[in-house]
C-alpha cells in the first residue's frame, strides 16, 4: 500500500491505474470504516482511502483539536482491509489559506436534523468531499449509512453537480450490544459505554412499533426523547422521516407507510454526541 501526501503525488500514483473506489475518512478508524474499505475492494477497482481531519466541518466548540490522530495504526488497518493507496494531505495541501470557496448544500436537506444542531457541518463536509472527489477522480465513493443524512447530502451534491461518481452506501457496523460503531465512542467512560446502546434500542423500538402498525408517530418520537432524558441523555432529536429526502412522512397529518422510512436520533451522553438511525422498510 502506498501513502501519498500531495495532490501531485496522488495524481501520479493514480495515472494508468484505472479509476478507483474511494473511501474518505478522518482517520481514527474502526471496524465500520474497514467494512467500507472491504466493500470498496469488492467493486474490482483499485481502492483509495483518504485520511484528513476536516477543520471545516467542526464548529469552534467541537473536538477538532482533540480528534484522535492515529495515522500509523490507521494505515496498518487500511492495508489489512485491502486499501491500495492512502491520500493523507496536510491541511495546507488540501485547502488554500483560507478556503474561501465552499459548497452550500440545499437547506431543505442540510439545515434539518444534524444541520439544525451543527450549523455549517454539511457545508464543511460537502466542501471537503467535493475537493477529495476532484483529487481522486474515483468511479465510486463509499459512505456509511451510520451518517445517514451525510450520505443523502452527498448523493444530492453529486447529482446536482453531475459529478461522474457513483455513491455507494455501506451498512452500519454495530457492537454486540447494538451500539453503532463510531470514532467518538472512544470518548465514552466505562459507565457511558454501558448506557450508549440505549439510543439504538429506542430507535429499534420505534421501528418495530411503526412496522407493527402504530400510527401516533409523534408520540413515539416524544416517548423516545423522554426515555433518553430520563436515562440522563440530552437528546437533540428523534425523528421518523422519509428515506428519500428526510422529509416528514406525515406532513399531510396522516402518516404514510407506503414509502421507505428511517428513524434517526442524536443526543449528548455526557460530553459525547452520538447519532444513529434505523431504516424501516415500507409495508408490502
Ligand atoms: O464521515 C466522515 O468521516 C467525514 O464526514 C468525511 C466524509 C470523511 C468528510 O470529512
């Protein structure tokens, strides 16, 4: 596996290899990332992964400075999962100082849910992903469903800018107790780690209730918020949405089970913010 630091080195390394399958990351890798890399390897093209902690997607109050940088370990894991080339640019290589051009995703998708609680987050994500896609020029790029809204925002960016890349979704990897794997799980204390699967459990409960025919969806959402609060969380949202665009499925006042839904949730457990989601297939 080769490691390159500059865009020029990257383009040289990619010359003549055929277009790659690309897995962008911020490093601090776990099994969830490696599943995406293995999925990329199955697509038959060379596998490129990036490691870049993207300042633009962190608010000043967030953990940019303390975000774990575990480069040597990440590279060993990437190699083991079948990655052929790692692009790990220093900040000054990827961003002119300052980066004054950014991608502003449509508010209807990007200012809700995560975007409501992390203003500017999706602008930062889209800007870096567009730039990385331009540098790597892959035929496909793989994003995890764990960051469901991010996946949709990027799909829509690719569609609106007619970028020549297929966005492939990877399933969420979970610990045995149901907790979705996330780099930020490492911030949890031992007691918080025991509590953390409660978010996934609430989402699972809602998905089962909707599938079982429950129709008071706002009460399901509010009930999950209350349950998490009672357990010591500060939940940001629990929301049942359309899979296609994360719009509210019951805008007409009448819940519709005809289309694929997803229930998404986010909240603070101590000082760690966790997000998760569960897809709810339509009724047959
Ligand atoms: O999901 C992530 O790790 C990041 O948001 C991404 C897509 C690598 C952009 O920095």
